[in-house]
C-alpha cells in the first residue's frame, strides 16, 4: 500500500480538528461548574462595565498573538514532518530546515513587535515600563 501526501494531509487535518474539539473539554476537567456559572436556561447578561480603547487593543493583540503562536506551531510541526520524511534527500532536508528556521524567525519578529508596541504604549500613556 502506497501512502501519498494527500492521505497524510487528510489524516493530519482530522487529528487537528479532533485536537481542537478536545481542548475546551480539558478546562472542564478541573471544575464542577461546567456551565460557566450559569444554570441551563439562564440568559447571561452583558457586562455593564465600559471598556476603554486600550482594553480593546489589548484583547485584539492577545487574540492575534494566540493565532500567530498556533500558526508557528503548525509550521514547526510541518517542517519537522518534512524533515523526517525527506529520506536523506538533501534538497528536501534543506527545504524542511528553511521552514523550521523561518517559523522561528517569524515568532521572534512577532514577539519583538509586541514588546515594541507595549513599550511605546507605556511611554505615551506615562506608565512605567515593566
């Protein structure tokens, strides 16, 4: 039986979907309150607390950093898979190494950009740089 790259991609997609479906359930494993503080049938009320622009920007940055982290992990895994399946072919091995290095460079750039944004925000708003 010959396994082609399409079959491998399909298997990896199924594993990724299964993993993403399981992740929310792990949080419930440590809590007796599986409904998040609400009883079934309750309608949660919106928070009356007003949010500032900086709170919104912080939330957006956290979401974007999470997405970038997930993409980086996917590229690292993909590069590792390409490296393991290169079977000694130097061209494929070099391509896999480039994928891994580029993923790591991307993560470093994003972390430095985030740090720069935080520093500039703290300087402009008059807060201490922590």
